[in-house]
C-alpha cells in the first residue's frame, strides 16, 4: 500500500474521473495508508517525509466523499399537489411548453413555485459558510455552499481545518456524478483558493457566464492575467491565447504548481480553457437561445474524458450557472433517451447548491431553448456534412421553414412604418427596432435618426456588419452620415448601377458631398478582376478629424468567375489599413436583402470553419432573419450559402486577419451603456471611465465644499463688518426672491482670467488632481466641466467656464446679497476679492459698491451654472443606481443606501449586501 501511495504522488494530475463511490473508497484507502507511511518513516528517512508525505496534499486527486449527501432519483415521476410531474417525450415537448405558456405563463409559475417551496423546506446546513473566517469569502450573504456537497480544498501543512472552504459545490450532470462545480465569481481574496481548486480537482474547462462589470456593478473580479503571467498563491497562471468571438471568448491558460518538484511521472503544468460567455444581458435572459445552445454544446464537448468537473460560475454562481447545467444535462437526455425532464433534474440539483436557476424567467428560457434545440437538431456541421447537405432539398426546405418562423408585428418595425420614414424604404425589408442602425438625430426633426439599415453579427462581434439598401437620391447624405457616425471604413457594394433607380451615390473628383458636419472627397480608383475598389476620405467640418473609407464594388456577387474569386474578394474586404479603427463593415445591395446577408454569413462561417472546423449555417441564417425579416425568400437562398461554403479553401488565414483583443479596465462602476457594451463585448470603454471619474469628482467636490461653508460664512461676516465700518454703504434694493435660491447653492467657484494662477489644495485633500480628469469629446457628458473645476473644493480654488469668459454688466440694477464664499482676488478684472481687498482695493465707497455688484452678479451666474451641472449629474447617477439595484424580485432601494453601497466598493467586504436585494441573476 505504501508503495502504491508513493506512485500516486508522482502520477499525472490528469487522472480519469471516478464515480462518487470509487472516490470515497480511494479517499478511505488514502486515509488508511497514512499510519503505514508513518511506520516506514524510519526505513525511508527524513527524505521521504520531506519530499513525499508533507507534499501529499499537492498530489491528491480524488474529491472528498460526502456520505450524507441526499440521493434523489430525479427521473422517477413525482406528485406535486394534484399533478404528476414526469419526463416528457421529445415529440410532445413543444406542445407541453405551449401549455405551460398559456394564460400568462401560469403553468411555469406553478412549477417554479413548487421547486422554490421544496427547497425552502429542505433547510440543508451551510455551517462552514457561516464560519467567521469564511464569511468574507462569500460574495453574497445568502448565497452559501451546502456542507454535504461543498468542495473541500486539500489541507496544507500547518493549515487550520476551516481554511479548506471555498464557496463552491459539486453538482451532478446527466448520468454523471460530480460532473460540475458551481461556484461564485472569485473575489480577490479567493483567487488563490479558486486556482487551488482548479488544480486539485483536475479541471480542464472553466465556464464563465458574466461580465466583470454589468450595469455599473462589479459582478466578478478578473482572476486570470490580462497579459503574461500572474501568481495566485501556489498556482502560476499564464495567458497563452485569447480568441474573441461575437458572443463568447475562449482563453487558453497554462497553470503551473510552484510547490511541486519536477519528476519523470509528475506533471507540474497543464492547460485550462476558459469559455467566457459575454452576451448574457444584465437583467433577464438572452434574446434568442441559439447562441446559448451553441455555447453550451461547444464548451461541454471541449472537456476531455479524463479531466475533472467543469467549473461553472457567474456572479453568485446560481442563476446563469444553474441554467447552463440544466441545459447541458437536458441536451444529453434528449440525445440518449429522447425525453426531457427539466422539472425533475432541477429539483435534484437544487439539493446540491441553493437557488440554481434563480428566477422564473430563467426557468421559462430553459424550456424555450430546449424547444429550439429539438426543432433545429444538430446545426454545427463538419465540412463533409456541408458538402452532402447542399443538395439535400428536403433538409434545406425544413431548415428554411424553421429559419423564417419569426413574423414581425407592427411594434417591431414602428420606426420604419412612421409616415416621415416610409419614403426612405425601397421595398418590404425593414429593420427590427432592437437591431436598427441609429443616425445622429437633428434637433426638432422627427425621424432624422432613421435609415433602413440593420446591425448583423459576425464571427468576431455582435456588430460586425451594417446591412443596408442602395441609397436613394434623398437618403445619400443619410448613408454617409451613417458611415461617419459609426466609423465604418469599409463599404461593400453588391448592387449594379443604372441611371434611374440605383444611381451613383458617391462623389467624383470634381464635386465632393458636403453636409453640416462632414465632407466626402474622392481619392482614387483601382480595377480588380471581378470588382472595383474606390478610396474616399471623410473630413470633419468643425475640426481636423478625418476618416478614410474603402468601397469595394462587386455587382456580380455571388456569381463570380470562379469560387476562388469569391474568397479572394472576402479576404480583400477584411484587409485592414494601418489606421483602421475597428468599425463595422457596411454591406449594400439593392434592398439590403439576400445578397448582403449571404456575404455576411459566408465571411463569418469561413472564419468559424477555420477556428473550430464546423459551420453553423442555420444559426447565422435564422438570426439574420430575426433582425431583418424578409431577407431570405426561399430555400434556394440557404442552398447558395451551403454551396459557396463547400468550396472554402484552407489557406485564407481570416482568423488571424480579424483577431481582436478584449481590454479590461480596473473599474468598479460603469455607466449603463448597452451600445458601448455590445461594441466592446462587455468591456468598459474609456469614455465611460472618464465620465465616472467626473461624476465622482463632483460628489467629492460637493462634500468638501459643504464642510467649509460654516467657516467661510463666519469669516465673511467678519469681513462684512469691517467693510461697513470703513465704507459708507448706500441704500440697496435687495431682491428677496433670490435668497431661497442662494441658500440652496453650494459655495461659489468664481471665474478667473486665463493668466491667473490657481492654488493647489493641501496634500490632505481627497480631491483628485485635475489633470487626471479630461473629456475626450463633447458627447461624453451632457455638460462639460473645465479641468480647473477639480480644484473648486479649496477656498482659494478657481474655475474656468467651458464657454468664453462672461462679460460683466456695466449697469447693475440691484445690489445682490453677498454669497458666502469669496475666493482671492488675483487682479481687478478677475471678479474676486481677498480679505485684504476689502480694505485696500479702493477708498471710494461708490466705486467699491459698483465693483461689488458686478462681482456678485457674475459670481451668482457661475455658481448657478456649477449647481446645475452638479444637479444634472447627481440626478443621472442616482437614477442609474436605483435601476441597477432594483431587480425583478427586489424592492426599490433608497438613494442613500445605494450611494453608500457604490462608494463602498471594498471587494473584501462584498458580502455586506443581501443577494436577495441585488442583481445576482446569474
């Protein structure tokens, strides 16, 4: 036994997974072997103790046995109330789901409520989660790990027993115990525990179903290296590769145990793949189940047979985590037994980790996704399958029926149907509201944001393509406005020209196209074998910004001279110039229909085939129809895609040409901005960070100013007394209506001339340096604030308005009351006073009074402007926080509590909020 134990110490960590019974027996054997190892210590000497026995923790592979775990045969029918719940045959499942949807989804409500009530009555113990030393390891207070199914970290020499805790549970899969580990998004304090668990449990696949920041809240912390190598406790993690796709990202990570000695049979390094789904919305469920189903299939199939459990986490590790696990199990049950039992399986795994599938909405999404999976079948096709199916007419006709199942209602195309916009549409293909391209609206002009164009996803991004119709004479400027607004640098024109309906819409050498904001100029033209390439430059009228645009005109697409020409054209479209700004590709055909969508599908599928050797034609075709109904007119349009794809050459290298990088910023809050999130695959854009810094600076500024108000009032009272003693004051006509407004305003920041110097706040001041807060463009905030406003918290601070310096009135009509903050006077023209100036600026009382009136008027204007700016941003901030915290199943939280939570972004105390009142869905 001892010899066998020594061999286990040097074995590879990637051992075959064992069943719970075998795992328990192995663990018992290992425990029994311990005294034998001790007895042989004298024979083997200190070397054995030092090298093997004390390091045994690092080599244990079997998960601990939990004999008290509740056992439930989830495939047996169960009676809930007066109804029997059992597995449903595949051919009846669609009708079953329709019955649950009837009467406002009342059937789903009953089933989900029964599951919820049953879990509440179980009351399974979670004592280790409540231990004082473990509470800080929980991201949310009420999301704990059941004791009977929790993952135990292996003991280290000299470690306390309660330090084996991590908020994670073993969860069964379909006919496989411990197939998954459900866990929360790691906290900085638990990074080392997380990676120890990955190593000890022989994990090869990590599934992450959350973004780091969603709706301004920190959902998960970045537990892997952004670049290069990071060390987490005893585990070193290196980022090897990152492939960014439209709905998920795959990262290849190499992990190394730093406490292991490299031996012949001992592997100290292994590869782990992180499948990160980036397109689950902040609240609710995905718009369509196809991308989720594809993600579940791909990530689950990637787990090697000899590897340990798949680790699945979201933020709390219950909502989206449970949805993923149930989908995977049910897809396997459909494949093996042609039955579906969502209700029974969810009851079973709810006894292994609390709150799995956290909301009724997620429960409904599960059923709808499985209906789609049954109807569509396996849609990821190998190259040989594409070749076989391109001539299978019954298969293509059935796919076409499934693809065009969605029929839009008036509400889906409301903008396109407006009378003011109807003249901008060529035919009967309209963009769906959720995916239409918006133009910069013109003030007071209804419909000015509309163009008949849709966002379509590609392999890399959710907004890879803009598909639009051939511009009409009165929409030419709208077209170029769209190119300008969205930084599009590649235009693909697939329609042929005539002199009547489909005329030239680009400028020639003599006459550029001009609007109020931009000018489009022709540069040159290049003739290729099957198409023409034209270059343009769009120049800003207001500044020196310009955008280069390449237009590739191929009227013969897709019937070109030969299949190789088709792919040569696609490669040319995806070529990137040196100053390429990562904008979308604009695809134009006569009506924004089948030709354009075929190009988007073929170019995306070519990259997908290169990446994973499979192509999902059905998914692209169906989602394109759902965003732009009417693009496919018959099954022949689908056959064209299969046919072109069957000629795909193997040396395009489109994967490398189109590679993207995700850029994560170390922020804890971000403005809810769906457009920016989609464009960056869930990452926080730089302008959002700057905006948050601005808002935070204003909050700090307001707090600091309020703390100084009393001292300043006292000081000014003394100054006023001294002034009245030396200067005879004429009778004034004070406007009492201004007093309530002034009483609400914060201490004033007076304007200063451009050549005046500012005084830096003392080192103890909490206000950030003004140089760190800069605006990238006027659109980043509704009100710009000059950098010098950052110093406004000091009594001697100054600020320059964003506009020109205001002129002082020469004949004031009233003498305004003195506002309780008078910054120092740098010059008589600066409209400020110092303490000394009350006595020395002039001996003429009338001059002083006139000067004071001018000062007060300008001072009040500046103060009112600053207060309006602050109130505007404070209002937006509070409203955003309320929305972020007000989930579907939680009451509205007061602004005071919300602001306290956000300003208290201490990740080690993240469990200070109750997950029932937070957005932990997923």
